[in-house]
């Protein structure tokens, strides 16, 4: 090849040179990295300012009850726990629990502590009255009227008339059998006559069974 032909040979375009592509790749990588950071910063800047405020408000609201609970005197908390125990395990009435909490012969809490406990105590008093009625029927074989009177008595359970009536209306008891159990008890422990037992069963100062229930008891007394 002549010297003139070598001079006329076209040069390779610059974009086909290898070092040009290396530089281009480095530039692209840097731009991409910078774009991610810019996007993240932009998202943070565009985040609504009230979102953080709302989260802080919710946190404050959650902390408020705890702070309020911390301010409650220990006696008040203890009174509430006692009240819950009486309601759940002994099925007592609301008034009965309050009286027990404040009694000199009971828990001796202050009236303020007892009132706090009763305000905080949520319970089904109808259900408690029914459980008490069931206990009187099964263990003491009492009459319908006798159970009702015991539930509302100031010397008894101190349920309201409505709670006691709910209990009587929903109590499943065989009063004939209750009368018979009472009659057997009088006969065996006190050796009473049939007529004396009948009178005791129906007396307003005694067992308060109906005449029909007392008759059933006497008829089946020796059987």
C-alpha cells in the first residue's frame, strides 16, 4: 500500500472508541444514584406536615388514661378489686357490696373509695340475684316468697325489687320438693307433728310456702 493510500484511510468515529463508552457508563451510574437520593428527599419534603402532628396527638391520647390512672389513690384501686371479687365470687348486690366495703365490721374503706369502686364496677346485677336465688332454693329449700323476701331484705341480700323479680321469674325450682325437704327437716330435727309442720310451712313468719305446697309436703312426708 502506497503512502498516499495510508493517508486517505478514514479515521474511526470517536463514539466507537472504548474509552468513550467507559466514561458514559460512569456518568449514567452517578446520575442514577443521585436521582434515588433526590427522589427520597423529595418524598420526605412532600410528606404532609399534619401526619406527624396527628401521630403525636394519638400518642398523647394513649398516654392520658395511664396518667389519670396513676393519680388514683391505692385505696380506691383496692376497693375496686374487692368489689369485683364480691360481685364475681359471692354474687352480691350493688348495695350489699357498697355496705360491705364501708362497714366497720367489713373492709373499712372510706365512702369515697367505695363510691369510686361502684362507679367503675360494671356487672349484671340481675344475674347475681338469680344465682343467689338458685343457691337459696338448692341448699336451703326455701319457698318462692321466702327467696324473694330474702333477696330484697335490708338484713339480707339488698337487691332491688326489679332484680329480685327477675330472679324469681327465671328461677327453675320445684317448690313442692322444697316444701317436702323443709318438712322432713322439721320432723327429724324437732320431732314436730304433721299439723305443726304444715303451719310452719305456710306461716308468714315461717317458710311462706303456699297451702298447696304444704299439703304436698305433708302427704309425702312418710314416703
